[in-house]
């Protein structure tokens, strides 16, 4: 009898978990619930910047729905646009060495991305994430250089992987006369193994020097529209920010494999609490991650209208902070749990990407786009005027 009751509890709980996962809807702060009433004239757009992260595990047959949608939008936008891949470009450990047994699969994952860029006339920029650095392990610097060399050779569009050679940056990319993209490698800050410095031609040897270079670069471009691109977010309502669904206390292995509903309640709670306390340097609660935020947020706050775009979390999120705008657009091929509130105006735990539209009159409009779950058609899930 007890065995049947236990089995029934597991089945019912699993059903509730699956139902909760499949019923995720966009969340909007009360200030922006009427967002659909406000729009812009598409014909007035001068330039578009597409932002998509964590594209490292795409389906190929059929093609990843967000990739289908992104390619359509890129071809329409043409040379008056740019696309920025926001790190974790190849799961799980970047581009593997030639003799590695899983090299073929790592190539498939990046080639599936590169294929959607064929015939695209705009600018392409790749920035690295922790998985590209050999999943934050030893050998990360070598993995980054392998990935950079491969992407730039295949694209044949020049210096598309920024910053170069595993350096911290910042690296400036001119988009238009008055709009620039500044790429920096946030994993370089967090990486606790071999990484390059001034001896290897980088701008900085340590955190303090990097911050000074960032301050200098932002000051030099203070009169332009600035987009910052990196992998790790300053603000997040996802699991890296310490927000976990209740079922991970009971089924912690779902973090590894989505449908591993093996009940480990005590272990699950220990796992969640350790993540919240910062056992991993990939989480906001970690001392290294805290130092990244503590050092950069005050620098960013000096620049009105600055837009900071990241991935890392597999969701779509937007945080207005003073005169700055923080975008999380990391659900290119994965979608994970996110919560509402905590300073956000919008969160959505589904696949998709974001777009910045620069208009002739100087206005800047942000949009979040997601493929419809049934038809895969384009679905705008949030829009806001940033300037």
C-alpha cells in the first residue's frame, strides 16, 4: 500500500511539474502591460541589431525554430543590420580538439548557426561564454582560440569574434556613424585557469586594469549610442541569479537532464542553497561574480542610454536601471525557469531573441521575438521605446 501511495505521489508531482513547465507565459510589470499599444513605423528604421545567446545546442532536422525565424529577419534586414551571438556558442565545452570523439558533434552545433548566416549582408559578431572556455575548466584559453579561428575562417568576414584571442577587451565595433558595439569577455574575469594578459597583446592583466580600460572606452564614446555585449548578466531572474523552481528541491537532477524526475529532496535543497550561496562562479552569489557586478555597474551607470546585452540565462528578460537598459537574450536554443519582479519589467522562459531598432529620428525601440509554439511563426512578445 505504501509503495503504491509513493508511486502515485511521484506520478502526480511529475504531472504538475510538466504542466508548470509547459504553461509558461510572458510576465509584464504593471507599468508595461499595455505595451502593445505603442509601436514605431518599420519604414523609419535605419539600423537593426539582433541579439541572441546560448545557441550552442541547436536542432538541425528540423532546424531550430528560433534559427528559422532569425534567418528570415536577418535576410529582410540586409546590410543595415548586425547580429550578435552572446556566448555559449558551442555546448558543452566549446569547439573540441580534432582528435576528440565528440568533435563532429561540436562542429555540427556551430555549423548549424553559421549556415543561417549564408547570404546575410549585415555585420556578424560573436562573443564568448563560459561553455566556450571549455566549460569554465582548464584548457579554456585554447578552446577559445580554436573556436575563434574556426568561426572566422568559415564566415570569411574578417574579425568577427570579439575580443580577440581570449583577451578581456573591451573591443569596439562601429555599427553606424553614431552607434557602436563594445564587446567584452566576462568569462575572462571569472576564469580561474590560464588566460591571456598584456604579454599576449591584451589591454589588461587584471580586473583593475580592465575596469580602467572600460571606463576609458565608454568615455571616449560618450556621445554615441552604446551597446555593450558580453555573456554574463548584471541582473537576472533565472537560476544563475538564485531563483529556482520548487521542484528542483525535490528533483535536482532535472537541472542536468530535463526529465530526470528522481526524487532526492534533501540533496535537492542542499544543491539549490549551495547555488544561491555562490558555490559556482557562474552564479550571481559567487564572490568573483559579485566583484564583476560591483566593479562594472557603477561604470555603466555614468552613461545615459547605455544598453547592456547578455545571454547565460536561457530566457528573455529586461531590466531598466536608472538611465541604463539591461537585456538578457539567452534562449536561442534552450529555455529555462525565470521569475517575475525583482526589478524586471519583462521575463519570458521561452526560446527567442531580441532586436534593437534604431530609427531615423533618433528613437531606439527594443523588441523581443519568439517563435509561436504551434506554428513557429514570428511572435512579438514585448516592445518598448528606450530612447
